[in-house]
């Protein structure tokens, strides 16, 4: 916790020791309090603990907001910190073993082929599909909705460079379930808007901590393509805490992630 704080969050000018160690400044006291609060925040983390996001927001308000005094820390990105702690937790309990320790040949090839991160390759679990159905009243599972980011990826298939409308029609579908590579959200969300205008409903799963950025990308895509014959985007969103995804090789359920469901209706 201390190392992560010093490397990623500390405003270093407030964490330098005074030249006279016997002289104590209020700034140093507050810096120590800030670090202690961060250690407490980390120690309170548990996999799937929903209050963790509120605690991160509280820490940011206390220590990174100028209204509360000179900032002692940078704002916490709760999603990144949650992923970091999930990774440490997974390592501590042994993870998924050798099968997950190194990416498989198929995972590496897909990563290189599409220029994405290995961590972008995650498989939606049934619990996630179930939540989507409860929220929308529609089934988004394979067979009911087209998946332009399938796993494993068929040879010669590229979801960014094909017609989703045509593929959906071939499968007897009128909607698309999109679990895109999170490192390429810009390209995939622009593609989603283009296909939405072709008459498809689209449900996209994006990281909660990039929700505002994703909405901005969709608005940008609409403005760049909109013309008299194009309808305006009708968007509905829902935040889902602790969404479950499976490892592409072992199928083991991974540490949960907080996501936002973006429904182009």
C-alpha cells in the first residue's frame, strides 16, 4: 500500500522530511495522516466490496480536493486501484495456476493480430448475461444477439471490419452484444454508432471508470456522422458492480470488475 501510494498518488513536496528532524510542521502531520488513511482504505478492500468505491471517493474529497486544504494526494482512480488490489489478491491465493500464469498461444496471437492487450480478452459469464436480460428485458446471449468480439476468434474474422447488420441477419438476430477490447474503446464505439444507424440495438459493456469518456466518444461519433437521414442516439446506461468475466483459457471466473452497460436502443 505504501509503495503504491508513493509511486502513484503522493504529492511529493508534502512528503519530504524537514531538514531539522526535531521540527514538526502541520503539513508533515497531515501527510502522515493521509498515508495512514490510504493504508486503512487498502486494508478495508475485499473482492466485491461495493463500499470500496465510496471510500475511494471519500479519500479523494479529503486529501485531493483543494477545498479541504492543500492537496496531499492525487485523486484515486477507484477502478485501477481495484484492479491492482484484485491482481495482488489473486496472486496471494495462487491465481489460476500455470494455465493462467502465461498467456496461451491463441491469446497471444489474438493480442498481436488485433493490437490489443492480453487483459482485453475476457469472456462474459452467465451472471452478466442474466443481469443484462433483467435490465433490458431481452436476451443478449449468443444465439439471441450477435457478438462481434467472440472468443475464440474465428480465423479471418475481424469485428471492426465487417457488417454487423449482415452477420446478425444471418444469425436471425436484430441486436448486438458488445464486450469490446477496453484498450480500443474509441474505435469500437464509433463502429457501434455506425451499426446502430443501420437499425441494430447494441448493448456495450465498458469499464465503469471510463463511463464519461465512453459517452463522450458516442456523442463524438454521432456528431461526426449525423446527417438528415440519421436518427439521434437513444442511450440508456446502468452501472453493474462486480461483473463476472471468465479467463479465456481456463474459464475460471476472474476477480470481479465494475462496469457500465451502455444500451443503444
